[in-house]
């Protein structure tokens, strides 16, 4: 997309969200909504992922599982040992007790280390249950619900938050927590659409609409991007 692209007038925010979705799919491709790992694995891995790269999250999880071998053993391990095992993840001392508290709550309440019962809940009930777990916020809960249970929900991480703000889907003062609600209403409530929007926006935030100076010259969204039209183009 040339830098001097004119602004394209799109009448509503949801029409714009659909246009962004189509263009990002054309750029990054479409993926099937198939769970990549078990719900328990997704939940604990996502807790490990906070402020941590994917590679280090994976290493931390693998080290933890290799060392303890079961959810019950992770729950019962000396907290310092668990923190040591998950050290490739940032803030291991804070994450270790939260992971143990979460596992204890799940096993106490459900009688087993499984959250598969969430499949029978609606999205709102699943969100409430997961967010009542120690150390589980809306991002982690939303990601588990969409990725593992195909619930119609929109996880918002730092990349989605930043890109959505630049595109004009959310206001400059909208928190990532509030963006979960504001982005969800812009798209059809179809889990494969929400999943692919999430994945494509994440990819866009990692590759072109990066922190600092975005790579707008290579972006397919310049004519419908508020940031480009207001901040970049006048230069
Ligand atoms: S035009 Fe620039 S600021 Fe806008 S979405 Fe693309 S990379 Fe981000």
C-alpha cells in the first residue's frame, strides 16, 4: 500500500472491522480453529506467558512438566522448586504460587485436574469461573475459552490492544480489559472469525504494527488506519 493512500470512508466501525479482517486474512492467511493443546495445558501455559516470549513460555512449561510429571505433583511441589523449573518465564517467583493455588482450586472443586466441564458452559459463565481462579485475568480466561472451547469471545493481548487503538477501534484511554468487550461487538459472534481476527491482529502487531515506529509503508491498512491518516501521512 503506497504511503500516499487516500482515506477510505467506511460508514461504521463494524464494517471497518470486517474490512480489516478480510485484508489481514489475505495478508496472513486463515487458520482452522483447532485446539493446539489441552485446556489445562493452555491455562497454565498462558499463565506462564505473561511478559514472556513464546519460546521461553514453551521452555518453562516443558521444564516444569519434565521435573514434576503431573498436575498434582506441580501443586504439591516446594514453591521454590516450581519457581526454579519455570525460571525461563519472567517473574517465576510470583507465578509459581499462583499456579499452585489455581491447581489446588481446580482439583478441590472439580475432584480432578481438568477444566473440560467448561465446554458445557456459555461464554459468560466460563469467563466468570475462570476469572475466579487465583492469578487468572480476562486475557488468560478469554484465550482458554476461545482457543480450547470455541466460545465466542475476543482475547486481547498487548498487540491487539495497540493495533486496535491505532486503527481506531478503541479510544486512547480504553484499557485492554475494556477492549475485550469493545472489539467483540464489532465482529460476527462466530468463533472461527474471532479466532482468525485475534491471530491475524497479533501477527500484524508482531511484524508490521510494532511497538515504537510501525512499518506503515508495508501495511495493507493505511487508507483505513486512523494513526496513519492522522499521524504518519501528514509528514
Ligand atoms: S498503517 Fe501503520 S499504524 Fe496503521 S495498522 Fe498499519 S502499520 Fe499499524
